[in-house]
C-alpha cells in the first residue's frame, strides 16, 4: 500500500525542515513519491537520492493560469533539478472559453519540455511522468471529458482531479467519468 502513496507538502508556508521530514517519512515507509513545490525539488532529490521514492513537483500551481512558456520553463527546470514527475495544472479559463487547441498545446509544451529535460539529465533517457490536474470542481462533465481527451492527445501520462485549492475536490463520479 505504501508504494501507492504520494506524500505531499505544497502549502505556501512549507519550510525546509518540513520538506526534510516529508522525505524522511517517504524513505522510511517507501512511499511512491514526495510532491513538493518547485523551489524544494533539488532538496528533495538530494535527500531521496538512492531511494525508490520519486520526486514530484507542480507546474502552474495552483491556478494553471501561467503562460505556456512559463509552464514549459518551470517543467524543464524542475526535471533538471531532479523531479521525475510533474503535476501540471490545466488552464481552466482557456478550457471554459472553448480554446481547446490552446489547452492541448499548453499541455503538450509541458510534456515535451519535461521529457526533453529528462533526456538531457540522463544518457539513458530518464522517464518523466507528466500528470494534468483538471480542477474538476470547476468543470462540467462535458468539459471533464474533453480535458481528459486533450490531455491524452498531448501526451500526458495521467489526469488528476484537483489541486485542493478550488471549492471542491475529487468525487467518485469524477473519477469514473475520467476513467471512461
């Protein structure tokens, strides 16, 4: 069960001491990953070196409203700092505006930047996983379906429900819909 847990510290007031404790717990219990803000990726990667615990970070967090170029640069820097997973927040405003081509291009740019940085980091082409946070509490069911398809088309590995910063979080029906 522990290998299914992503141990997370994403609050804006997270301290370096808390990141160290998070990583120690993840190493002790052999969690799947730790997820930290981009400024803490290098510290987490150093603390978890040699362990099976992955380092994950967030891109465009928590609103997804950064420009595509900034999100891609953030993904590139995070992977170069040691992240092997990235959770990007989809641009919900663009999604709700029907700008589907732009939403897909935004996701694709992050996927490509992360994968390219992973290839540079390792001569073996370290696999980088990119997940897209849809922020389902803000979307209609139709938008959730479209966003899931756009994420897949753009090369993302997974879709996720929420950041925890919107008015609601994951629901069983959202998960079932996204899986379908």
